[in-house]
């Protein structure tokens, strides 16, 4: 008995050491760590003196001594999983010896028997304690015997005997551990059923998760795991918030930079003498946005392009191919029919002129400008006479709303005169490159056959595309080999060339006299005015002109209808007031109305900034301005006091409705 108590004390004090020993033994032997069964004959070989004395039998009936049903009928899933550990040795009886860590043969296994005791009564405490002490003692005896056997086998180099001894020691350790576990449960006052469940979980490796849950940790996760997960979630939320804020800033910036709608309708105004204030009329009601509006044009780009090729189209027309200086892709996109502006320094003067892009936007490596040498055109004469391959040109592009992409209508009629074919050629090239499926008509009128621009290419395109119909007419064919139509673009010629002209969309470009004649012809043919889109191709007005230019080609540079007065002396104290926004500021003599508006935060829509597009039209309420370029202003707009903000400059005080 003294030996038994000493073994119990040693097992309680070094439980961790025993667990490590069991793991090491299991690794060496390669056997399942949870089984502690041994055959009755094997146990007898370990104990020649016979089995240990049996403890008192368990109570019968609903007691731990009752016979166990077959393993296949076990109701507890854990018991089924632990079948190998709970199965008794054949022929053994309860308390007859250490036949396994779950119980002895012939009776219900030890730990499954504890499930029949839901409450820790005095009787249950005595019965469980007696059985547990017996199991602990038997296990200790097995460990002692197997230790001696292992020592003997190691001394004699008997590896098989050493392995058998290790296996027996492991079974004895499991048997002793099962008894010690039951005794510990009794000391803690747990019912037999809870003792059995705790042992099952220990054997199944579930004890660690139970201890974690008992320690206040959630779902088997340590507090470090929970803290790390919380930090990661906070970082994700912060990243999402930053992205949301960035997208809002981008949207706000795009909204500020995007061009607005059409400029407000002009308000009739009377230009007053200096010093007089004209009261602003009531603001008109906002007009509804037109349906079927044209797509927004690409944003204006400014930079330098290189001339890489020059082609002679006619004796007075050349095409200049421009590319990115390093022969990269074009730095901007454009729509077929838009134009580019060239700024040059010629004889000490800054000259700016706009020319339609004649190439197709499908060509991404270059653009082409087809330019006629005008007799009094400073820029066109400079390009024809002095520009060479390799020269750099200062370009601003694209601009203009006279374009056709193919989406605006099902079919198009292009009517051009002279060099007015340049925007039409961009449209032709673009539509044929994209295999436009609708009819395309080009009516082209010139003075002589030698004035036909792109003659060979037009014939080539017409042969290749059955939907393309090109009819050229020459006003003065005498003395040439011309066999085509002769005359002018009359109503009869248009009606004979284009069937159902009244139902088609028409684009018209050419010299002003030709444009006026064709407009009248289209009206005679009942073509609705809203179906006709026009762009004048008048002589150049951008930049300074020669002193000997004929008087009839000069244009009035004043946007005011007031009588002309000598220009005022430049003043650095001039101011500009914007009546609609209620803002005002200084106006320098060389500062445009648009630049002054941008300086004080007044929004005026613009596009080309060279006086061609007309997007920056605003009513002038007081004062006088001068404009270098006013191509986008009609005669009635000038009479009503409309100015181009990008061109209008003044040395006196101004009041602008913006």
C-alpha cells in the first residue's frame, strides 16, 4: 500500500513529465497513443505472480457494473469514435486487472460506465474511487515491470523485446492515466458523467480548445489573433475611406474642368458711351437642352509638332503632315472635321491661324493640314514659302464643332467649295476607314480642273466603297480636258445628284458667296434648316494682315455698336465687373476678358482660345473692347454687343454679363 501511495503522489506531481514520456514512447513505437488495451495472456506474461486483486464490482442495473451493449449499438458518437480505446479485453472481468484504459473485459468499459451516473452520490464516489485506484495501481505495476523489461532488452540488444516493452509501458501509462484522471475529477467534485466526457475530450485532443474557451477567448482564437484581425479590419476600412475620398475629389475636379452646356442665349444690349451704366435686363428663363446633341469634343491640347512630309495637292494648295517630335503617337485625339491652330513668329509679329485637319482620326501617328496659299494670308504664305520638313510648329488642337462621326445621322451629304473640302476629306477618310454602312454623297465645286484637291484619292475611294458617291463640278472648264459636269452648285444640280435630298443631313463648307448660294438652293429644295450644318472657309483673319490688303477684306474689330471713338490711353487702373456673378477685379491692358475672369474665379466656358469656336461668347454691358480675331461672331451678334471673351481686350473699365 505504501508503494501504491508513493506512485500516486509521483503521478500527480509530474503529470506533464508523464505526458511527454507518453508522446516520446508513441513516436518511438509508432502505435496509436490512446489505446491502452492488452490481451490477458500478454498481461499475465508481465505479471507472473497473477493479476492484481479485483476491486469491488460496480452496481448492477443502471450502475457501472452493468453489462455493456455491443459497440455497434453505442449511442454516444464519442464512444463510437473511441471504440479502440473503450473495447474491453475478451474474457476479463471488472476489477480483475488492467485490461485497458477504458475498463475490463466482460463488463461495460470503465469510462462509458461513468455515463450512467449523472449525479455524484456517495455511492458513486466510493465506487468510482475504488475502480480508479485499482486502475492507477495496475498501471503503476505495468510501468514498473515494463521498465525492467526495457532495461533488460536494451542490455541484451534485443530490439524486438525493447519495442514490446515500450508498447507495454505505453499501455500501462494509459491505464494509470485513466485512473488518475478519474481521481482528479472526484477531487474537483465533478459528476462521473462529466469526468468521462473530460477524459474522452482529452483522448480526442480537444482539451486545449476547452481551456481556451474557459480562458475567455472566442471561437478557439487567442486574444492576439483577435487584436490582429481587428487591426486588419481597421486598415481595410481606412483604405476604403481614403479611396472614396479620392474618387470624390476626382469627380469634383472633372466636374469643374468639364465644359459646360451651350453658351447662354445672347441678351440684346445697347453699347453705351464710356462712363454710362446700362442696367442689366432680367435674366431669361433657361432653355431646355436640345435633343440629339453632338458628342463632346476632345479637350484642347497645346504643344509642338514636327513637319515630316509636305505634299503638293494643286499649284496653290499643300498638305503638311505633322507628327510628334519623337515620332511617338499623337498627343491628342480629334473628331473628323475639327481644326488645329498654328502660332508662328513672322517678321517679329505673332501670327495665329486655324486650319482644318484633313486626315482621318483613325490615323494615330500623324495629322495633316491642307492649306491654300492666300494672297494676303501671312501664315499661309509663310508655310508655303518657308516651312520645310523637320521644322517645328506650335499647335493648339483640336477645336471646332463642325464634325461628323457617323453616329449623328444615317447618311451624310457633303457639299464643298474650293479648299472647303478639307473637313469633308477628314470625314470621308474616317467613314471609309470604319466601313460606314450608309450612303455618303460628296458634291465638290471648283473654278478649274486644276483646283480639284484630292482628285485621285477621291476617285480611288469611290471605286472601293459602293456607298460613296462623289460628283465634282467645274465652273470654268473651257480649254481643259474636263468631261464632267460644268457650272455651279445649283438646286437642279444638287437634286439630280442626291435623291431625296430633303430628308438628308447636309454639311456645307466653302467661301461665303458659294455658301450663300447653296443655302438658298437647299431652301428651294425644302431641306429643313436644322439639317444643314455650315462652316465658313473665309480668308484668314487670325493675326496681323499686310498693309496693302484690299479694304473690302478688312473687318471691323470692334464688338460694340457704338460710334467709333479714339482709343483711350492705356491705364493700369482699369477694372472689369461681372454682373451675373457679382465679382470684379483689375484688368490689365494686355489681358483678355477670359484671362481676367479666370484670375478672379468667374467661370466662362471656352474651347479654342483663338477666336474661332465661339464657346466664350458673352454680352458686353458697358465699355469698349478690341478683338484680334472675331471669326465666330455673326454680324447681328456684333450689333447686339456680343464679344469673344478670349479675344476681347480693353484699356478702360468694362461690365460683362458673366
